């Protein structure tokens, strides 16, 4: 049995239970660098458990195609995780609410060019899913020696397709 989920446009209100949308929509908070640079200040809440620190890593993920087969989600109980695309291509974001320690029904979002995300600590999410090459991202997350990954494999896969509302 395959279940279908329609990916919709990534918006702040829809994504709020899982994290923050990182973009430059709306007016900047202030001008810096002699008025030549707009700053959208403090857009993500970084949250790292004890024994860890913030780090920046670079990921290069193979592009995926829609429809996309979702079989597994994961979460990081010891830290938030921000994904900042290093290209102007949209990517697929899959999240699921926590229901007593296991993921509930997933939701899928399609980013607009230039949008990134910051996943809350412990939020269930799909793997990094670029839809175009090069699939290059800067990732800000917890660096530490203790385990920080839990995976959940679904009994039946989901198929992610685009909604009519996605860009």
C-alpha cells in the first residue's frame, strides 16, 4: 500500500510546529555596511543539548525526483539543524509531528528559491532532498560525541507529489 502526500509551498505558519523558515521576505531589520547591506536579524533559534557545540558542515546531496518515495524519517534529539542552500534551487522538506515518540503523518513542503529551514531539536524530518544539482547546502547543527540520530522506517511508504498550490 502506498500513501500519497501533496507537497505545498513552504510558509512560516505551516512550518512553525517543526522549525523556522529562513529567508529574506519582508523588510530587513536594519541596514549595515554603510547602508549597502540589509540584515534580517536572528532568524533561527539554535538549540543544542549538553556536551555539544554549534558547527557548520557542507553537504552535497544527490538530486531526487518527484514523485518521491518516502520510507523513513529521522530526528536529532540533541540539537536543531539548519539547512541553507548554496544555490537558488528549491528543495523538498518533509516533516512529521511527534506522536508519543514516533512520527505521525508526514507533511511535505517545497521551498522557494533562496529559502532555507531550521528544524527544531527533536523534529521528525525526511533526509535532505534537493530536486536539482548541485544539491549543495551549508548545515548548522550540533557537533558532539554522543548519539544524536533516531530513524523511523514506515510500515508502508508514502509517495510525495506536488500540490497544485506549490510553486
